[in-house]
């Protein structure tokens, strides 16, 4: 498979986006967000998504020019209408508002509607972390998940992410795995996936990649995952006035705008204690966890964020491997956009 240096891959993605009509400043943010996911080893949310974005843009299903608008701002609360803009650009604006308001008010909650896929939630939560704040990000997604005991998709993977000053970063779907892992397996001709990931189209558990691709994802922990997905819907789509559950479009719903909703919460740590003290306390808490003796079959105890930070260090040094199926899809997207070839 191709192994591409991070700088070259980022520039290539920017070129594809601008060739599809995306303004350069928005292309820069979008490409950086996607490549950052590949750097962290979260390939399901990286450049694998770019061909889907290009198809949306070329079909007129996403507006590259709009900046969206603030609907209301009252105290620490803000509602934003993305107006079907690029998801990463909507998120960039909303994070900026969240950081600003939290500095003024101590806390901020920004909800956005009529947006698009914004990559990995971790990228945005870390923007708040960089400002010395606790960042919490959630969003709804394409209806590929049945409610517990159901057999039709209603909610999405509906991720929950929390980033803090210190060595800990949680970014998780409310399904067993993210949908992108199924798509990656399908794109790369992987015949089977692990048990517990997906249902077929009839709501029966399956390990067939092809059946899973046509089917649905399993909620994390059964009814608990369904409950968490509903919580995310309420805090993002219900509260923002946006599209809910199966009103949302996505990668398997061509001809239908995505219409996702998002939630960004920022908490100003300095209102409670100096950021340095907070960071030290988080670090101590992490060390308490890691001091636990490893269970049989494991070499160490890791906490949320560890695998991704290690992978990022490796890939920054050695380049980002792109699976053949993903590379083929990317180069075809470049051709559709008129961007030419990387090499």
C-alpha cells in the first residue's frame, strides 16, 4: 500500500477540495482535520471520507461557499445554522464561539444544525483543550443503527468526545465500532469483520462485510448504547432544532442532504483552579490507572488517547499508510474533481 508523508497527503487533499470548488481556507481546515485522523490511526475518519465529500460537492448536495450564521446567542448559549456548509468549517466556527464564550462566561454550549460530516470529534475537542478548557463534542449521524430490540436504522453512531488539559482524550462512538470501520473493510475487500460489530439488513448479527455494509451497526452494550445515542440526539439535534434520527442523510443516502447536528461544550478550567494544577491532577489520575498490574494477555494498562498518540508519533516519522482500496477511491475522486495525480 502507498505510504505518504503527512505534508504531501495534506496538500493533495487540499488540491482535490479546491478543484471541487472549496475556498482555499476551508480546504486547508478540512484536509488538516482528515489527515490528522489518519495520523492518529483512526483511518475510518481520515482521507477515506474525502471521496464522499467530493461526490456531495460535485452533486450540489453540500454548499462550499456558505459560512452559516448565528441564530441566537444568550449568555453562555449559542445556536448556529450551518446552512448545509462544509462540516469542518461549521465546526471551526462553532469551536471559536465556544472558546470565546467560555472565556467570558466560564462555560459555553454551542449547538449547530444543518451541518455536514466534520471528521473525527477529537479534532474539535482538542481545539478547546488547546485553549486551556475542557472540550466536549457530540453529533448525530446517518441512521445506520437500530434502537435496542429494533430492526431498522434510526440513530447514528452518535459519537461522544471529551478532551482535557492533560494526557487523556476520549473519543468513542455509541456503537461497538464506527461506521467507517465497516466502510474501510468493504472498500478494501475484507470478507469478514469481527462478531459483535454489525447486523445484516434483517437485524440479525453478521460477520460478513458485504452484509454489514448493507445492514446496520450494533449499539454499544445493547440498550446502554441506544440510551447514549438518544442523549446525543437530544443535546445536538433536538436542542438545535435540526434534523433528528432518520431525517439525517449520509454516505448511503445519496441525493439527500446530510443535515447533521452538533454540540460543542467548553469549560474554562481556570474558573476552578490554575490550568497547571488541573493538568497535574489529571496526570496523577492517569498514573493511578496505569499503575494497575496488567491482566493476563496484556503488557500494560493504557488509558483513552494512548494508542492514538503513539500512532501519531510513528506516522509523523514514517508516513501514513493508505490501504489500496482507499487510495484507489481517493485518486478517482481527484480525477472527478480535476485535481490531477499526487505523483
